[in-house]
C-alpha cells in the first residue's frame, strides 16, 4: 500500500513510525515527539476499545516491571531523581506496546528496518565527520550519547543487519542493509568501546551456532574482516583511544570497585525495590572501598547489578521474566534467530555495561515487538 492511499489515521501512524525509526539515533526532540504520539494513540485506542493489550507472559512481565520501577520511585533514596529517570523506562514500554499491539498492516518489517538503517547511516556519517574532521573526543551517535551507550546501540543495529541482510527480496534493501552492516562493523571497531570490541567475535560465533544455515566459511570471513579492521586501526591510528582501550584488555580495577560498591549499596537499602531508578549517581565508592579509584559511580556499568541496585529483586525478576518469555516465544526460524541473537548480545554486553536503557533499548524493543506483531508484513 502506497502512502497516498492511506487513511488519515493510517497516515498519522505511518509518519509516527517513520519519525521514531529515522531519527532514533540522531534527534532527541523528534524521537520524544514520536513517543508522545504513540502514547496518545495507545491511550485513545484503549479508551475507545479499539485495541486490546495481549495478555501473555511477555506483556505482563514488562508492564509489571514498569510498575515495580514506579513504586521504587517512592521507596528509593531520591524520588526527584527517580521521577526524572522514570520517563526513560516508560518510553521503552510505550514503544514496545505500540509496535506490538497497534494495527500496522500497512507498514512492513522491511520498511521499519529501512527507516532504522537510513537513520543510522545519517547519524554515523555525521558522527564520523565530527570525530575525524573536527577532533571530537570520541565516536558517538548524537541522540544516544557516550561511547558505551553508542556502542550498545551500534551492536544491536549490527545484529539486525547481520541477520536480515539477505532476508528481504528487494535488491535496494539488501544493498542498503549491507552498507549498514559495513558501517556498523567499522564503527564498533573504531568507537573505542572494549565491551563492543571483545563482544564482536563472541556474537559472531553465537550467530554461527544459532543459525543452522550458517557456514564455517562465512563465519571465518566475518571474523577475518573484523581482524583486518582491527589491524588497520592499529596501523593507521596507533595512538588512538581504540588502541589504548584494546591494550587495557579486561583489566579495570575501578569498575570492579564500582560493582562491589553496587552490591553493598543494594544490600543495605531496600532489597525488593532497590534505591530507585537513576539513583546510582548518589552512590559513593569511597563509602565502601578503601582507597577507591573513583567516587560517584554514575551507573553500575553492569546490567544485572543495575537491575538489582536501582530496581531491586522484584525489578530483576520481572525484567528477566520478560527476557525469558521473549527467548522462549514460538517464532518462525528466521525471526527466532534475530530475537535470540539480540537477547544474547544484551546479556553478554550486560556483564560490562547497562544494556536496557535509553535509545538502544528502544531499538531493541522496536525490532522485537515488530516481529511479534501479527499485523506487520514480514517479507
């Protein structure tokens, strides 16, 4: 169905989807505007009984998680900070429910992926110009932020490109996704995030393990490409942040101190609801570790501890119930591979960073929910 044949309501939804997916990695304003429109649409459809929320373990667990986070605002150590951070969790849930429950029969998965890819190419091109031409401190996506946040977003995007590269029939789409795959792979190497660099080979091996059609020749080619990119980075940029971070390896005493402090802080506060979302910034490592290498932790730099510290055991339980429900959901083989590889990368990188927040979590749920939505054309 072409855009000019859509009804007014369908055109509104189509433009909302386009705005969110095209500008997710670049424009904070347009991303937030699109999510507000999604929320208004969902509320209107629920009030008028034109839409029903699917009653299954996936939706129940993610809505329960949102409720736990909301209750944690008032139980935590700084309600004002948690109120400000709560909107981030609310956005993720709104986007997930919108892409899963809305009638998007006039929007195909191919269209959604194309919008995301075009948006990423635009955002990473601008980032590379800032990084190399104007000596920006590091390679990052405009709307995503720091090195590790951008790296998490790029890794999810890389996986989407990797799995769907040969899935769609359109030659134009395949070329576009191939460009996205190359750019995201290069960005992961050049971005300077140890988490991303060390995760790439593991993710590729997981892909080979999960994909029955994946050949040893192809996995060898991908790993060889990664090693070539890394070698070029070492030769061309010997004094860059990329090389210094790679040389550092897994050694990071400061981060270990942050993790220990997070555990101590969780145990001395409300174990069930945590200290409240966003309140990690109030934790001082010096209160728990003698001769600490850092002060305020900003965040736990770890998915599992982030859930426990800020959202408590109930937040941890509801979140991983959501993840397990997604992992075990019955899907066609192609979509199961995409969903499980995204979940695998979330859990893997979660050992060294928070991986379910901000724009990268929104990207994660857009793809997952689009696969789950029966009205979205998949091929």
